[in-house]
């Protein structure tokens, strides 16, 4: 089924979209990954939000990430809170989501590298998009992570 991609700044998000974002982030990062952490971190207000929706009204949020402004968490723009709904995994949504993020980063932040704090088991996935490991593995909320940096590219991946 076709995915409708929607980019929004925080203040442009509808109440329904914000609710759906928080609901899916809680479902994946808190419940599914059994990880109690502070999801509401005052970064959402300083990021572009990418929503991938399917179906008819109200459309189902099936994929999401945020593209954080440069100099917020890192000197570079950063991709974070990357997820796909559990029931939709294995359909290529993660790759489509990442390509959309890289294209937006190239439009909004041309000539800048992009950083991601990736779960360690996903490092090979992100390497397919040109990300390079730039740290030793570290623990973030009980889950092994790795910092990765993608040098500036004109091609979104």
C-alpha cells in the first residue's frame, strides 16, 4: 500500500498528528523495547517531523522520524526517533523513510553531514546509506547504540 509522506515543523503539526506521533513512539520505544525513558525531551520543538501514513481517513501513522536542527544535539543536523510500526516492518518502509530524511536534510541543510545515534544492531542498515561509525558502542537507556556520521552528499541515498 502506498505511503503518504508529510513533513511538518512542530508548530505545524495538527493535534491528531502530534497524538499519533507520541502514541507510536510510546508503542515502539517504551512498550515494545521495554525501555522506560524520557521521550518528551524538548527537542521536538526544534525538529522537522516526517510522518508516513497509509490508508483512508483517518490515515494510520506507520513510519516516523525527526530531523533535528543543527546545533541542537550535535553540530550537524541529526536524525532520530526512527521507527516503523511493528505490523508494517519488512516492507521496505525503513529504507523509504531514511531516503525521505536524507532528501530533506539535503534540501534544508545542503553541504552538511548528518549524524545519527543508531541502535547498534542497525549500524549495517545505516551504512547502506553512507553513514560511518564514529564512536565506540555505548549504552543509551539500556540499549547498545553507536554514533554514525554521513558525510555531505548531493545524492539522498
